[in-house]
C-alpha cells in the first residue's frame, strides 16, 4: 500500500475485554515495529518483527500483551483482559530493513480507550 | 539505559520567528539521532537525522547538529511558518544492530501563529 495502515483508528472497550489492533505495513518492508504513546509520555517500544519472527519482545509490558505477524506482512497486537492503564495510542511502523539508520514509516495509530 | 530528554511544550511562536527545540540524550556508544514530526491527523514522519558526531541533518529549513561533547541534538529553524505547527520528537537509535529500536523523547508541541 501507499503507507502504513492501522485499524481501527479508535477503539473503546470495557475493562477486562480483549482487543486486537491491526497493522498493514508498506509492501516489501521486512521490519515492523509496535510502539505505545501514553498521555504525557514519549513513544514506548513494544516489539519488533523481522519477517514473521520477533527478535525483540522486551517492550511488551506484561503477558497480557502479544503480537504476531503472518506472511511477512500484516501484524496483530492483542491485549487480553484490558486494564485502564492500557489506554494509549498504539503506533505501528515499518521499514525496509532493520539497520540502525533505516527510516521508519509510521501509521496514524489506534487510539485505545479502556473504560 | 538509553534516554532522550527534550524541552516541554507547548511552544508558541509568531510566523517568521526563530525556533529552537532542545534535545539531549544519554546512550552508550555512538547512537544515530533523529527528529520525527507529527502533523495534525497524520503519522510520525522522519524530519532529519545524523549518524555521527558533528554531522548536521537538515530538511525543510530545519537543522540539527550532533554534538557528542554536550550529548545534544537541538532542532533549529530560522523562520517558522504556520504550516510547521506540529509535534516534534527527538529520538536515538543505538548502533548495536538487531533492529532499529528507537528511543523517543516525550515530544514538543509547536504552534505557529500569524
């Protein structure tokens, strides 16, 4: 596609429910990243994929968070048993490779609100 | 660990004013440094970058110089426009390989008025 696409753009859920956030990276981009932006905080790294594997999951805040990527393309971030502190903007980014100077292309994010 | 500190906003300027947004970092080794910008309703996009000490990144009239001695990467523009209103994020990437795991600052909102 022309850019990184994320869906839904907004999600309101009740505490305790599970949510799935989707990311469609730019076609041909092998690397995919998930970040979280909480109110008043910088962007917090969650996980990155090289192809379908996730070499670095160190940013996932708890075992309620998981992510997968299939076909080297679409990725889904799943949050189980959501809590109010999970409310944030979840950003996805992709890049052609994983070098330290690779340019990241970001989606517009999913605003998650947990009531 | 790595960290990025940037000046808090919001910053409000008149059109054609000079802009400085301060950014300092803490990192081991020799990270690459970036400024990303988020315009209203859009995703973050790379504004400029510098990969080694004394490098100057520049784009769209914005500049930032990688100062290792002061661990800084301040963003400057000589004459801002209303269209520059956005949130600006300073970020670093450790040169350790294995993924471009950026560490971001908290962002600085810039508002430019006529």
